[in-house]
């Protein structure tokens, strides 16, 4: 597998291929069959360590995890599945930016970013993901579309679906949209920090200021080698970021945690029907930002909640819609 990854993904075409050609190639490579089928024990250690990373001493309302790991059978909170089924890639097979290249297009479309997605959970308690279960993850490619940035540069938007199944049936369907941009040929210069603005307010709010330790711990738990989350040199001198970038999946979990704290009092059966979310602009280590949650009763498919994340400079970073 390692040899195959190197052969496929280190190949440099004799001419620069278009985004449309790259879409056709990657879909031909992965579209007709599962990208991977893996099984894993959902052990207590990963979910305990994630809760500690998030600064949440209680996994659920009555489940403290500061001294003892949660017992087998404890429901895994929505979104916490993201610290399981981590990449199984040798360092030599990672991209130049540290990202895994399991489902990457051909060069030069090598820079992967997590742009958004949708998660749907089974509602029957016997199908919840729980500590101590053996879970099967099946990954499939759904789509690959060429797009253009405002600058005119080409990119790909790739849709991937991950299905999580136990002996009781499908527990979760996780659809993700990944953006692949061209490799960096010229180093970017980090822009100056914008002028600070007041954070917006709402019915339910939670403020964050992520530390470098939190970003390190989350990268370690997800086995994420992407340099934008920990390397100042890469962020400043190559990508043009003013500092290390907060993980999008970390804030997806924060959205779901605020919802279950607000709507369900952190009870262990707090599992929504779905969440659809989209990342819009980066957040940076050491900078304060705010998560807002508002109930939206106008939805006919169930009680809805709108979640928004805003930085301290007037930019919306992420938005999501949760359906109970």
C-alpha cells in the first residue's frame, strides 16, 4: 500500500492537467468501489482524552472522566467519532504540508482543506456509537467537481461519505466536502492582523481562545500532521497565515457540544438527527472567537438550531444547522 501511494501520488504529469481532468481521474480511481473498509475498537482512552482536550471533565451530565475512563456501553457524544479511524500513512507518504494523501487528486492539486459536510445519526438508542464497540467504517467517494477561485485559479471539490456501522446497524453517516487547491509555488506573506471588532451576541453563547497545547493535543488525537496547525514557519512563510489555524473539526465538535449542553442538558441520549455545516474563514490560535446558538422553530422536519462562529474581527468563520 505504501509503495502504491508513492507511485500514484508522486507522479508528476508531463503537462499540467486541468481540474476537470483531475476530477475524471480521481473518480475513475475511487468512484466505483469503497476507498476503504476498516474496523476498529472504539476504546475508552480516545474519548476520554478528547474530553480532557476540550476542557470537559464530564463526558455526559453524570459521567466524570478526570480519573477513570468511561465504561463500556457509554454513548459516545455526537462528533467524538472524529478521533477514531485516524490515517494509517507513513510519514514519507504524507504531502509536503503534512496532510495524508489517501484520497488526493494528482499533482498539482495537493493542498487539501476541510470545507464542510453533513452528519446524520440513527435515532434508536441501541444503534448509538458506544465505548467498547467494534465499529466498521466504510469510505466512498461521492463526487468530484472542478471549480475556480475568485483569482481564476482552478481547484477541486471532492465529496466523501463515511458510514459507521455496528452489529446493530448503521449508526452514523458522515459526508465531507474536501477542497483541493494547487500546490504552493510561491511563498505567501502573512497579512497584518485586522482591526478588532465587538463579538456578536445571541441567546446562547460560548467563547473560545484555543491554546497551542489544545491544537497540539487535537492534532495528536486525530493523527493530523497538517502543518497549518502547529508550524509557525509553515503558516507565516508558506501559507500566508498570521498564526496556527484552529482545526475545523474541533469547532464542529464545539458546535455539537454547545447544542447538547443547551438543548439536552448534556444527557447521554443527546443525539441530533443531523448537522449540516460549512467552513468559511480560518480562526487562529490565541485569538478569541465566539460560538452562537439560536433555536429555529420554523423548520418542518424537526426542531432546528442555527450555529455560527465569529472571530474578533467581524468575520464569520463557520456556520451550521442542527436538526433534532
